[in-house]
């Protein structure tokens, strides 16, 4: 039997879902009224005669029938019907302070946002401010509420825990000095999703437990045969592997690498054959390999490269020479074009490729043809003022449903560069997605294919694509593949970088920044690129200004 509070909650949820789906407001309100009435009743409905329930003020025939169904079967068919046709992420939005059904309906219908992760991303791109009934305060409040809600998850983006991990490593290095302490596992390999922060400490388990008990930010969870489990204030799990001074290097080596890497290493003697006290760096020398960066220890293939001295010289953040893919107040950016350019110049970049949204992105204040001309005039003036720094004229052109780009050829021809991206109608079959993307790649004005799958990590799966076929098409049409550096995207996935480089397809690490602060995301894009073995020579945003200008002119020919 259901109690009054459960029945009231069901009515309240039904009322909200009816509002979200744009149903008759009078009907939705009647269920909200019934919820309020039921919650305040002095007696349980399960103890009330059936014929008396519909006579209670605030409960009508339809709500009365719903109560009877719930009491008799424990089900509420009408509510279940609405839940079935509502994306789970929309239901989750109801838990966010400041978001009522009407606002959620607007977000869902006008922005095509269906999850909290997508909504947080939209807040970071200032999308909510462009909706009727929303403003800066509402957007900031929603963003804070989502971030608070997310703090209780089990999985995190690398960017969300990197700072906490490095700070904890430094704190424990001081606490256990002179014993060695190092991050290990997923966080040391720079995986894009982190389940727990892992460390190796050259100290016995009892000493670790005693010393960490005095660290107020950590709470002990449990001890396993191989590790101690803790949790920090942000609810991130901390796994600590005890080690002796003699086996610290081996433990760090074995806990850093993934399974396939270790299995291949074991086929060649493994850790048991190594001398006591060997350092992690010396393990590579001892086994006849070049040192393999932790970020590359994801597969067995890299071991053969290390044995043959063929490891790539991995790209570094300092190799990025310019900002490609950024938005200004001309579309949905937070800062003016001049502010974006000055920030890039002050940070030592040689150029900015401004890529505001195209006209179909009405939700992002996309550029009409007339506004493109005005923006280009401003760019010409700023280039005179800021030389030798340069702003390249670009646009993030929506790939429309039929695969065409958002402007006619004569308009596309006015840009130095065109980034082609999908932003709408993301629920596609692989057949539809491929037809759409391949046509866009074949457009002679497409310079870069933006965020290939449209994924938002931990929030939205990308639309299904055949990566190999897309990369082949980019090779055939001289189109660059973007590695979108936003830590919630990191799209193209790093695992496809080796195939792209094999096919001689350039990548471009681009921040997709909507503010000057967004330039820092290059750091995360570079970390992901390193996992895929990318070098500076294979990355378009590592081209200097002269080299990029020549590349774009040659592309136009």
C-alpha cells in the first residue's frame, strides 16, 4: 500500500511532466492541487473508504481514479506513460533548484538539450541567456546547482579532478617525506574519464592509515588486500597502494599501465625478472626500451615502438601557436572580438581564428549574411591595430539535415576557414549521420570537421559514425579533423588519432572557447592528443601564422 506522501509525489510529478509536454494547463494544475491536498490530509487514504475519496475537496473524479489505481495496484498508468516519453535527463532536471517545468520545456524544445551535462555545457556557452525568461542570474544559478548536483557522482571528467589529484600528491609527498609518493593509474595515464584517484606510497599500510587519519579532507572507506580506499570532500574515491622502498618502482609501473600493456610486457619476462630497488625509469632501460610516457601505456603496440626507438615526439601545450575555433559576442561568446583577440595575443599566441556560429544556430545568435559583412569589417580594422597578430575570418557553419552547409558558396568563399559542425537533430542513425557528414566533408569550402560525433562526455553519447570511413573521406578531400579540446567533448576520441595520422590527415586541437578563459582547455586537448601519439607536425593549430596562411591559400586553390 502506498502512503499519502508517495501518492502526492506521483501527482506532483505528473503535473510537472504535463507542463513540460505542453498539456492543458488546467489539467496539470488539478494534479498539482491534488498533490497539495493529499499531502496535508490528516488520515491515510489507504484507510479511507473508496467512495469517500472523490468527495474530498481538491480531489476530483480523474485524480480519485488515479488514487484508486495506486492503492489497488501500486501503479499509476498515466504517470508511467509520461515518464516513458520523457528523456531521463529531463526528469533529472526537475531536481535542479531554479528550474521549473516551464523553463525545462523551453530548454528542451528550443535548445534540444536532454541531459544535465548538456545543460551545463549550454550554460558555459551562454545559451540560456538567449532564451525568453532567462538571464545572467538564472544561468549562473542553474550552473551552480548542476555543479553541486554533480559533486555526488561516481565518475568524473579528468578536468574535474586534475587539480585535486595534483594537490593531494604534493600534500602526501610532504607528509610522507622522504618516502616516495606518486599518482598512478587512470589519472597518471590522463584518461578522459576518472573513477578514482590512485597513488603509490612507499610506506606500510598501517603507517599510511595512521598518517592519513590526521588529514581532515580525507575519510577512510575500507582496506582491500592490495590497497586502502579513502574519499575526499568532493566524494572522489582515493585508492592508495602501499609499497616498500625496494618495490616502489615496480608497483608504480604495474599500477600505471593498463591490462593489455602489462600482459604484453609480461610475455617478455615481466616484473618478476627485474632486480630489487629498480626505479620505474630504469625498468625501461633494463628491458631494452625507450621510456614510454604514462599517457601512452594503454596498449601493447607502443612496446614494440619503444623497443625499436620509434616512439613519437609527443605534442606539448607550448606547441600550440594559435587559437582555432573561438566564439565572441557576435554569436554566443562572453567577450567581444577585440577582447578575445587581445587575450590570445597577451598569452603569446600568433593568431586567433574566430569562428562564430552560422545563421541556422538561432539559439546561439548565429550570424546573418549582413552581420558577417559587419564582423569582417571589424576584423579588418583590428588586424591593422594588432599586427603582426592576426585574426583569421572563420565561421562554425552548421551541417544541415541534408549535409549542406549553412550559407551559399559565395558567402563561404569570404572566409579564410570554415569549420563544419552538426548542432541540431542529433538523434540520427549511423546511415543518416554518415550521409550528412560525408556530404559536408566533400564540400570544397570545408576546412575542418568540428567535434565529429557531437558527444558530451558523461552526458550524451555521440551520434553513431564509422570513424574509419570519415577519416578516409577527410584524407581524400584534404579536410582537417578537429580534436575539440573542451574537456566535456575531447572529440575526436584519442583512440582514432593513430588511424588519422596513418592516413596523413591533419588534426587540429581547438578550444571551442566561448570566453577568454576557455583558451586554457588547450591543455586538456593536448593531453588527449598525446594519448593518441600526436606530434606537433600533425596538428594544424601548431602551425605558425605564416605556415597557416600558406596552408589556407593552398587549400583554396
